[in-house]
């Protein structure tokens, strides 16, 4: 099955810009570095979920859904973008968020509310710190909500946190094609693409895109923002197998194509690190581009560290994917981060 034949809805403005970070490159005395601006993809303050949602919400339309249910953290970029995209397509959105309702809505939660999410349910609190336990609680609450909505005559469509792996893979494989086309106009080709990795749909799609459009020669470097490299490696292997089966792929994508770094997470997901702060301030100061503290800040910290350690050749072309998330800078708990 050719990806171009798969139907999707139009949500974002693609291709997103590809910009060269010449000041950063000079500062680091490293390879050529470009930034792919998926934070500027044109809806609900932008971010990587739009490419995935184009496939997910097409499925919702096909199933004649009337409402979208999705889950995420209280400061979820995914729920913000799902709500924005659902608004554009005329769906109601029901959110199930991990954690307690804060007294004041900030960052992404403020935007979920501003976008008019129909209902926001909060599940668990600080005592439920076990990741698997929390995920089960969220799913159970979402299932209950699905039942309740059906009883009320709605036809809900459920989108898991970060979207189904297959939708991420489809969305991000075509991002590689965009990057290749944009660089070709400059007589260049991408040697590396660097991305933040959470649910890994983005990284899986980039690996697929490299196999389909670059003979696997573009190496994808995933920077984990939570979870060790073995855990993420397993997730990507499984998602690649699913997508290979779905597309009936003739070529095999080996596990040697999966590279995950887990050295830049720091204490935990969402907790600031010194390297993240340096990275966010460096890109803002040298390039006027704003990264976020949870995903792209940590991923950029990883890229800067690898450049300093000599991981790249001077003539390598490295593309950093800006996956969005800037609303996180204005979230309760992050606001103080850059104030000292
Ligand atoms: C801003 C941002 N960057 C990167 C990611 C990670 O993407 P993925 O879940 O596809 O690994 C997320 C996921 O929530 C995100 O919100």
C-alpha cells in the first residue's frame, strides 16, 4: 500500500518551514544544523500531533463519530491539539487528564478550556505515581465515558494519548519526504534527524520515512523525555512491525535503525535540567526560536551534547525537529524555571 493513497483530513499547513541555524552552528563549531518547524504547522499553536491527527480524525469521520475522547497529562500538548483539530472538524471533545484539577488553569490546560473542550475529567493524583497503574486508570475512565456517551446517543471515537502508533508513523514518514525535498533544493540531503521521543510515534514515522524515501541513510536519533532506551526501543520495534504489516512493506527495517538516547531526561519527565535550560536559552539567544522545557528543550540539550562530543562530521547535515509544546513554558510548575 502506498502511503500517498491513504486518505486523511487536511488540518495543518504543510510543508512546514525548514530553517538553517547558522548562529548555533558557528557557536558549536559543528555540523550544518537545520530546524524543521512543525511547531508552526498552523492550528491550535501547532505541534507534532497534527500530522498524526490528520489520519486519526479521518478514521473518526469515516466511522461517523460525533465526539472525540482522548487522554493525556494535565499539561498535554496532545489534548490541546486534538481539541483544536476536533473543533475545526465540528466534533465535541471529551478529555480524561492524569492528575488533580489545578486551582488555576495554565499553559495547555488553559488552552484546552479556551478551545472549549466539552468535558474535562481528572483521574488520579500524586499517590498514583506508578506509570502502568495510571495508564490503566486513564483507559478505564475513558472506556466508561465512551459507554456513557453512547447511552446519550453520541458516537464517540477514542484517540489514545499521542495517537495510535500507526497514525504517528504515517504522519511522520511524510515529514521525511518534506525534509528531503526542502534540502534537495539546496543541494543537500539529511544525514540525521533528531527528535524528542515520548510515545515514539514520531520517531517510528521518521525511521519509516528514512527507509521509504532515503534508503535508510538518514539516521534518526530519538531523545527520550521519559523512559529508558530499552523500553522505547521495544515500543518502536513493535510499532514498526505493526506499520510494516499494515502497509504490506516488502523491505525489512532492522532494529539497528533504532537509536534512542536516555541521557537527557534528568530527574523525571517534565522536571527541568540545567542542560535543558542552557539549550532553550541558547536557541532563543542565538536564533530567536523558542523551544519548550519538556520535549524540545531536552532533545536540543541532547543534540548540543552530541555535537560537543564529536558525534557528527563537519559536513554532516543534521535536522532538528521542532515538535512544538511551547505552551508548556507557561504551565504552572514551569513558570519559575527561567527566572533565576
Ligand atoms: C511537544 C512534543 N514533542 C514531542 C513529543 C513526543 O512525540 P511522540 O509521542 O510521538 O514520541 C510530544 C508528545 O506528547 C510533544 O508534545
